C-alpha cells in the first residue's frame, strides 16, 4: 500500500532545497498589522520548515540553500546548527543580497495574511555549482519546493538537484508551494512546475496549485483523477491533492485513492499547516506506514503547529504527535469556532 | 548674524521630501543582531524624522513622499496624521513596491549598525507629477535629503521640488544624508549631489559627505573653507560641516564661521543624532536666533534622541530641549563612558 | 537503418520554432569589416535557414516565431510568404523590440566572423500562448534550435512546443546551435539544453556543443559513445556529433554508428554550412533513406551554400543537390585551397 | 550684435560630446525599407555630424564619446582620424556594448524615417572619469546634445563636461536633439534637459523640443519670447527656436530677435539638416559674424547636406557653402517640388 521503496543504505534520510528565510510574527494577534508594534523573529520558508519538522521527528537531515551574508543569515545558520541539520549545502551570498522576510498578520484564526519581502532575496541566488552532488547522493529523499523555481539561478539549481537525485536513485518529493509574487507570469510558472514535476516520485499540492499547472492541459472539470494520471505517465508514484477543509486525497499509481482521519484543533493561525503536514506525511512514508496512516500523522502534526504562534519553532516530535492523536481519540481536544 | 530671510506670509513653516520608511529596533540591546529576537516598529527615514522633529517643536509641517500600498505604508500615514503633519504630498504606490526597512543593531552605545531593506522601496518611486507645487509654494522652507536622489524617478521628483521652491521663493535646506547602498557609484552620487546643492540655501553634512561631493574638485587638504566657498558661488547662505566628536562648524556667505556649545548625554545609541540636530538647528534659524544659538539648540535635541530607544518617536518638544539645556547647565546630566 | 517513423497522415512535413532575423552580408569580401562599406540584406537565423532549406527541397513547411513590428520584420514575413512557408505561427511584437541582426565579415574562406545585434531582439519575446498547438499537431516534424532557449519568454515557448509535439506524436529534431552571446552563463545553458534534449528524437550538434551540455556529467575522454548513450536513455533515436573537418558521426539507439561521404567545394565562406546540412539530412530521413545517404545529401547541400554569398537565399532544391553530387562524382568540382 | 565672447587663447575651437554611431543608408531610395536590399555605412549621430561639419569648415576640433570594441567602433575612429578630429576623449567600451545604428528610409524627399538600434549602445556608456578635463579646458566651445542625457552613465558624463566647461570659461552650446526612443518618460526628459540648459550659453532646438522642456512651466501660448526669457535668467545668451518651414528665430539676451535668409535646395532627404545648420551657424558665430549672417551660413550648409545621400560625409567646406550662396543669389538653384 506504500509504493515508495527507500534506499536504506544511504546514511541520511532527508535533504531539502530552496527557500530559507525569516518570519517576523506579530506578537499582538487578532488585529491588523497597522496596529501591531512588536515582532518576533523565527526561521521560515516552506522547505526549511519541513526540514526542521523532519529533524524534530528524529531523522538525519540536511539543507541546500543560500543565506545572506548578514546578521539574518547567521541567525538562520545558527538555528540549523542547533536543530542538528547538516548545512554543508548552505552557501553564503557574496553579492549583497538580503534575507527574505515574511511579516505575519493574524486578524483572526481564519483570517491570516503575510507581507513578503522577496526582492533581491539570497535564497533565489543559489547556483548550480553550489548544489553538492554528494549531499544528495547520500540522502534517501530529496524535497523540492516550487518557490525555488521562480527565478534564475535558483531555478537551474533545483533542476541540477533533480538531475543528481535521478542519477543516484534518491526518492524525490515536490511540495508545490506556489507563491505568485515571485513569479513573472502564470504561464512561466506552469512551464517550470511541469518540467520539475515530471521528474518527481511524490507530488503534494492544493487543487488550485494543480490547476495552475494545467494551464495548457485539457481538464475542464478539474478532475483529480485526470490530474494525478498525467503524472503517473512520468515518474510519480503518489499524488496528493489538498481540498482545504474537505480534506486531502492521495492517489497512487496503481489507481487507488486514499483519505485519512482529520483531527480537531484550537487554531491560532493557519500558517505552517502545509509544512507540518508534509513533514508528518513524509515521515510516515519513510517508516513504511500505509498512506492513510502517514496522512493521519501529517494531519496531527499540522494541528499542533496551527495551535501555536510560530511555524518552524512549533514543529513537533514523534511523541508529541502521537500524544496529540491519543488526546484527540480520548476527546480531550475540541476545535474552536 | 542669521543670514536667512523667511517669507512669513506663507502659511506653513516646513515641508520635507524623500525617504519615509520603517525602523525595526531590536528590543534586546548591547548584543549582536544574531541574538536579538524581538523588534519594535517605528516610522523612520532621515527627512521623515526631521519633519516629525519640526512638528514636535510646534511648527506647521508637511511631507512629500510615497508609501507602499500595504500595512506598513498605512502604519506610516497613520503616524503622520497623529503627529499633525500634512500629507497632501504623500502618494501611495500602485506597483507592488514595499516599504523600506531599517533593522537596528545596538552592540554598545558607540557600536551601532543598521541592516537595510531598500530593494524596490516605495519612497524611491515618487514621480515628478506627484510633487504638489502648491504644497511647496505655501511653505517657508523645503528640506531635501540625499537618499531621495539615489534613483529615478525619485531623483527627478527632488529636482522638480527644487524648481518649485526656486520659483516660489522658498528657502531650501539640504541634509546630505549619504547612504552608499542605494547608489550605483560614487561618481554618480557626486554628480547629483552637486547639481542639487547648487540650488540650496543651507547645506548640512559631514566632512566625509562633502569629500564625496568633491570627487572631481581640487581640494587636496579637505579644507572646510574651500568646501564652503564653492557653494557660496551658487545659492548657499549657510554651510554646516560636521566633524563628529570634534563638533560642527557653520560657515556663512559673509566669510564668518560659527561653533556652538555641546552637551553631555547618557548615550543609548547614535542613530537619529543628525536628524534631531537638523530639526533643532533649522527650528532655531526660523525663530531668527543666531547661528550659534540654533546650533546649540540642535545639539541639545540630538542629546535627547540618542539617550532613548527610538529616533522619530523620541523627537523632543521645545520645552524638553530647553529643560535639557538647563539641566546640563546645572550639571545634572553627565555623559556615560 | 532509419529508425524514425513518420506520421504520414499529418498534412505538413516540417515546422521550426525560434530565431528569425536579418543577415547583413558585406558585399566587399576578403577584407575586415572596418573596410567594408556596403551590405546586402537577407533573412537569417539558424531555424529560419533550415526551414527555408526544407521548403526549397519541396516540403510543406511552417514557422513559429516572432518578428519586430517594423520594416525589417515585414521584410522577413514577406520573404517567408514568397518561399511558401506557412506563418500562422509567426507573431508580431508589440513592445518595440527590434529584429536581430548579423553583420558578416569574410576575411578569407576560412576566416569568417559575425557581429551580432541581439539586444531586445523580437524573436526572444515569443510567448507560450503564441505557440499554436494545431500547427505543431499537423506537422510530421518539429525542429527546435538552441538559441531560442536563451531567454524568457522564448525559452518557455520552446518547452511549450515540445509539450505539444509529445502530445501529438510529432518527431522532434534539436539543432543545438549554441551561441554564447545570448546566454547568461555556461551553467544555465547546460541546464536548459539538457532539459530540452531529453525530449527530442534527433540531436545534431558539434563535439563542443555536446561538451557544453556535459558540464555536470562525467565524460572525461569526451567520448562520443558516452555522449550519445546518455540521450538514448531518454527519447533520442539518432545523435549526430560533428567533428568539423573530420566529418560527422551519427549514432543510433541500436548501438550502430554511421559516417557519410564528403564532397569538395569552392568555399566562399563557412556560414550556413550547418543549417544546409541539417535541412538536407532531415529531408533524407523523411524520404526514408538510410542515415548514410541522408548525411551525404546534407553534406552536398552544405557545399552548395558555402560556395555562395548568402545562407538562406542559397538553399538548394533537390535537383541542385543531386546535380552537385553527380558533378562531384564526375570529378568536376575541386576544392579551393 | 554677436553676444558671445570667445577665449581665443585656447588652442582648439570646438569639442563635442555624445552620440557617435553608424548610419546605414538605403541605397535604393524613394521606396519603403521593406523593399530596400543594400545599405551604405557612414559615421552618424548628431554631435558627431556637427563635429565633422566644424572640421570640414576648417576648425580645430575634438570629440568626447565612447565606441564599441568591434569593427563598427574601429570604422568610426578611423573616420575621425581621417577628418582630423582629435579623439583623445573617445574611449573604447569593454563591456560588450554595440555601436548604435540608424537605418534610413527615404520614401520621398519629404517622407523620410529612421529605424534605430539603440539597445546597449556604447555611446551611452561614457563615464564621468572618461571625460578629459584638459580637452575641454583647451577648447573655445563645448557642444552637448540631448541624446547623451538619456541614460546613465552618459548623462552624468555630460554634466561633468558642463562642470569643466564652466570651470574653464568655455562657451557651451546645446543642440537639443530630442529622440524619444531612448528616454524613459517625457517627465524625466524635461528634468535633465532643463538642468543642462540652465548652464548653457547657446540653445538650439525646435518649438516642439522647447515645448517638451516646458512640461512643468506655464507657457500656454507656446510663446517663443517666454521660452527664451526663461533661459536668459540662467546662462543663455542666444536661444534659437526652429519652426520648420517657417524658418528659425534667434533671440538674444538684449531682447532682440533675428531671422535669416533661406535658400532653395533640390532635396534628396531631410536627414542631417539640423546638424549642418548647427555647424554652419556656430562657425559663423566663432568668426564674429552677426547672428543673421551666421544663420544664413547655417541654412546654406543645410541645403548642401539635404541635397546629397549622406549626412556626415556631405558636410561642406567654407568654399562650398559660399559657392552655394552665390549660386542661389544668381538664381542657379531652384527647389524641387
């Protein structure tokens, strides 16, 4: 039921490539950012969050990316070190680029937004030669994330990483993570998402993200099965399509589909839900669990993150996730609103 | 002794044009930014600080600039409103530009630095047509600041403002405020600083800033008198050259030079010293005080700002400055270190 | 021996996508361009030349590209019309782009160079939506050319064309045509050449062009068989590697290699040799000829072009090529120098 | 009546700064460029043409500019050498820029147009440090031209040249030569034209060019006297406003205005009229002639150029101009159409 085969002889479990930046979370919540005055600094960026999540779950992890040569960049590398994430693949920019920023605004648990600073961001300056073949070759899984495809040279660095992963038999997961503000056009976005997706074993994204990829494809009913089937013609083994509150469906190459339990949560904000879900789900797959069990584990991990103030810093351990599931099963956790 | 004549028939005292942005001051001081975790948000930017300073000193003020169409931009315009600064001349960007940021780091009272986010900053997108002739025509003084000359179209907007000020007999002050990171080259910087300075009545800058402007001028001994004389051939009446701890000297077109008292301070950080000095000095000139008295008032205003955590928010009232001078005269304030 | 299967039910033989520009050939030859005074205007650009060549050989052809909205652009479309090339797929730029120019300099038959004008060239502005799926679907072969991959949005337009060709069972030929001046870096070049080559049935390039594509590949001896084998793992059926004067070798997926006769020529200049070779070779393949016979036909076509002053305008008919081969066989043509 | 005083102790008469490029004139005239096939190469660019004109008239001249490091650039410097123009001030680009091109199209004597190639043009890359102070200091007149103000760093180089001319008492002439295609916006254009014009002794331009400069000025009736008066408040001594077929009017600071004779011509094309007029007029002023006589001399020089195929290459000698005037006076030349 779990169609992925891991090469257990590789010493490391997981390496992610892409965005590595700073979240500045407003300390004053439930109000617009015009009225917030103080902010707390965290490491952020979708693949960074997933990598931190995997590390908290006990896996041997690494990161490939680029940080600014400033205090923000050094804050990030210090954090990776403390989390035990190998940063052999993290380069330091020498061009005067800055660290991407995300100021969060939490007007209510369901009305959250982000103000991004992405101009001249160091993470998009990662170059092909800075992608260490050996780091990928020694990992059982590579995770790529859509934002890193938005601009050169980071875009080419991701394709280089895909090439190395293919060459060395590394399982590839693609978290679509589509952020329109870094892209030139929806057409360009579709082009590179599709070129990358062709090479991946596991795809995770929302229905809207898959729609964007189907700009030049005939799927008038936005049919999940049509969407998934397209990738099974290439390298994919598992395609997860998320439908927000209606839950996620996983399709596998054998034609099966899978749904999982969902859990209640006392939601503070929605940020980080997807990243913690991805970490939990991929962790489950690596344990050889069924797809449904892996999805359930991801859902519980997501509940923990959205119940707290940060994303990266709130990523749970295995014990915390299991405990959360048990408490839900005992009816001890009830959703707000 | 005060060579400036003000057109008192104009209803407003002061209008500034240029940078309008956000300071994010680390709450944890006396440590590197790698170790700071929370930040407090203030309005910032040199001309904005001076304008806020003038408003606190009781003058009728206005601002000409551009803010991002986001929460940061609205925070700024809300602050200007609360300070009673006319913002007829403040446009809102429609291109997706962001608000410039300055993260401050205070390692010690004398070791302070700033991490700037200036890519795609809204303030540099102010256009010529957005400079309201009437707002300038109705003001007794226009203040320009060097940073706004760094890029088009803001650069041309400043020259437009200078043209309007000339046309309507408005006194022009130029706070050099040279920030290398926004400029393409030192040569380009010199070109536009000189073109602007030719049109100004009052110039304020450090020795190093005037050196930059003399890149293609023969002044091998970096002689202040040579520097000042060059501008008296154009429009200048007063040239103030700051020599850091050794104090400032004001030169006037009649060949005289002036120095002022300095005051002790319990320094928290050095940021904002120049802006509060400029506000205090220009305020004194507008009262018809002597140059030396105006300089002393500026110095005392600066002491108050560098003794506190913020720049804009710490700008003093007339009473606070006078009180500070009296306390210094009574020996009640002693410098740290 | 000819491994390509053509879908003869498609009404058109051939469509090319990419560069479409102007050659300005110095009328005064055998001297440096500093001394040439008059120039003659021709349609140029590698895929345009090949397409014109195919048309002259009697095939039903089309072109997909973009021309400037000026006299040069209209000169090009007029020429395509006169050659009977369908230009449904040729868009007209609306941004003020110009037509790419190539000034040729012929110092001697073996010392030729080109002075290129490629800044803001219209052909590189072709967009994905401007690639007509139907034109590709109705053609038996699509030819892509490396230069069109050099910049967005033309790069994405080529990938879109590849996607359509795959979708509709169209044979894809890739003429590498690497021109360093349009590319940002050798690494970026390798990335996109490789992504495109994976999808192609026929690859034609020089040893140096394949070297460039192997920047991140282990092939220390620059071994043609290693080079060719890499692409047989993807879609390729035929890989032709050109070794200049030492001739070309064609490798096929079945492990065989093929060489062809070469012919003497009275060389005026070397420009256009590759384009006429490609046209002749691909024409032969489409006739079902053996690879060696197709290569010989291409070689003879190339001899005709390099014996004349222009490239596009000198593309021969089938009769002219056959006649040239016969005259060579009768010993009537002897090489110069 | 000639208000300009020349410093005759300076060894050189004239130096021009700015555009230096290539004209490609269609050999086939009286037809659209879609139908022209061959082109002849000439040196071009307004200030280059004027400088060549001044040299032909027997003056000691120099040029300050930048050429591409290619065959086109070397063609230009070779031509300057042959014309006896000092090119100490002509730098060679090292960034891969190209030579600006102007393809001319002559549909009829009165319907002429130009297709420009100005992207990445070397002449706009002239830097401030490349402007030789000594070359300007040793010249009696500096000519600037509007196109060189269109982009950095050429724009700053022109302001540097103006600064040197002011410093060394060199008369400054400004040929407005407004070409919209190189400018970002009409507002930006007005800003820099005005900043430059303030510093010039002689202004020459069309009514439309002065209109452009008055974008932010109140002159609703487009009154020539209002236009001229504005510049007399700065440095100007002579302002020439051209009204096409209705002739030109020269205004002088003393309030006088001047018109000149015009001459008939057998017009081939209109290109080069303004440049040859400027050369002739400025030559006359340098001889101490009256303004009217200088204007007449310029008009006759212009007639000669528009009666021939090229611009630069057709610039006349003094004898040719005088001969033309005499023949007109004898009624030997009659206008076409």
